[in-house]
C-alpha cells in the first residue's frame, strides 16, 4: 500500500519495531517525524530512511 505524502510520527525509531516501521514507511513514500532521546542513533535511522540523494 502506498503511503505517498502521508505524515506519520514515530517515537523510538532507532531500534526494534519503531526502526522497522520507519524504514518500511519511508520506503513507501511517507513523510516521517522521528523522535528519540538518543540523537546519534536517530541520525543513523534518518540517514537510512532518506536513502541516497
């Protein structure tokens, strides 16, 4: 199912289900807001979700 243009907030996107959901939804075109207390791990997930370019 396409998530193109949908806005989705995910808490805890750096590990487990939150990470899997973030990467899957990003791959389907969702616009994500990711929140996490550990900024370093959040940046890693963000970079992967955005992909190259």
